[in-house]
C-alpha cells in the first residue's frame, strides 16, 4: 500500500489533513500520529477489524492489548463498567497527559482491542494534534506505539517511516515528541492501585493525590519467575542489533573500565559504541559516543533514549556500553526501558 505522509503543525494541525486522517480511521484504516509520549499507530478502537490490522502492521502478538485513546471524560464513561474514585482523582490531576489507567470494560470495546481481556487500558493524551484526530474519529482510537514489535518506540516521524512505511494508510509527521517514553500504566482492578509500567508520571506523583500505590513485582524481577501483569511487559523489547551492556558504578571507574574493554575489543577488530551523558561523553575512547543529554536534565535523557538506540542500528558496532540512569523522578521508567534493551545485561564495576 502507498502510505500518505503529511507534515502537520503539532499545535495547530491543518484542518483538511486532519479531516482526511479522521476519515481513514472511520473507514477502518490505520493512521500513525504524534502524541506527547511516543508516536502511536491508530485504528478505530471500537472496530475489531481495525484492531486486527494494527496487530498485523506491527507484527504484535495478539495477546498484547492496545491502549484506547480518548479526548474527553465523557468518552471514558462510554466504554467502562465503573470509574473508581481514585481513578477519577488521577484523571483530574493528570489528564490530559501521559497516564494510562486500566478499567473493567463494557460490551462496546471488542475483545480484539483488549487482547481477549475483560479490562481496557485508557489514556487521554495532551498533544493537540492527537486530540484533534480523536475528535475526528469515532472518539476512540486504539494506538500502541508506532514501531514494529520489539523495536524501540518511535519518538520522531522518521522512526515511524523506517518501521511502517507501506503498512499503514497515513503517517502524520508532527516533529519530535516531548516526553519520549511511553505512558505510565496504573491498574485499578485490584485492591491497591498498581503500576504496571513506569513512565513520566511517577509513583510519588500519584501517591500525593490518592495515597498508596504499589509496583507490579513482575516488572523488577530480573530473571522473571513473576510474570508482569501487563501482557506486553513480558516481551523482549527495544534491543539494538549490537550487544548492549549497562555498566554501573562510580563515574571515573565506569569510564576507565569501559575504555579498557574498548581497547580489548578493538584489538580483536571489533568496533564499540558508548551511551554517555554531556558530562562524560568526552572521556570515552570509542569510535562512536552518543550523549543522552545532561545528567542534570532527566527529561532530556528520557527524550533521547529511543532515538539513540535506533541510531546505533545504522552503525557498524559490535557492542555498546551504556552508563546507567537512576535519575530522581524518571529513573525507574528510563532504566525499565534500558534494562529491556540490554536483555538485563548489567556489569557492576
Ligand atoms: P504500547 O501500546 O506499545 O504502549 O503497549 C501497551 C501496554 O499496555 C502493553 O504493555 C500492554 O500489555 C499494556 N496493556 C494494555 N491494555 C492492558 C490491560 N487491559 N491490562 C493490562 N495491561 C494492558
Ligand atoms: Mg510499544
């Protein structure tokens, strides 16, 4: 299929283009679009055939449910059985924004959208063009990240084009996204609200609004005997082609050790890359050193992670060493993605 690619202003998207995109969605087609977290691959959430097309375009396992995107609170009432008071409080505090909540679904949401579950994940994005697109659709857009399953999530339109050109009707190019990591997911179907995927909205931010929130144990287990509750979190994800190793320890020691490994690898004719920060990038003796931004600015680190991982795939490197990023607020979210990308390969020095 020929994919239509259109540039849009992320704040004031072109009226005619958004109308065309909305029409594609209403007819059951697929449109990739920017949100504040990552680019989404959208289809009509109420149309099982559209959801099936999303799974096919991404090569996504069909037991991995999709997040339904809405533009207003009334839309939430239309697809869930009930809205717990704490969920309502979080919606007040963080919607529109990078927070996804899990509810018991009603009969309007097809099982094809929820991967066979009787719960549904819902998010109200804050991105102006995303909201406009939702309004032009049936009001419900199922949208996983717009990457081929297993690859890093797209934070720029070129990433979407790399993965999905020819597989979707339309790609809306609204420039680089603001946050760069997928939404925080919190589940309201158990006793205590539970974080199933860490993101920009931290546990602490939610606890200030609703009291205790717990973390899914399956997320942290390194060799997981405990299964994550979000089906998608159990899959291998984000891995670059080169072998990625996270190196933890005191800064000087990490730099010195990594430089030693690089010398050893180069003696064997192997090229290496390093993922560093603005503060340390100049200290490594690798062919390619990519900075995630300043350690003082954790939002920059989050925003650059997926782009850096993707850029390494265009380079001829056999191994990548990465610093770790246990930053104060988003550290959990950043390290969750980086650990997955590294297949949990961590060396402490
Ligand atoms: P993505 O769309 O790529 O951001 O992935 C969506 C994530 O949300 C995946 O990890 C899914 O497993 C998770 N998810 C979506 N719906 C549900 C649900 N009803 N219950 C638990 N996890 C969900
Ligand atoms: Mg994804």
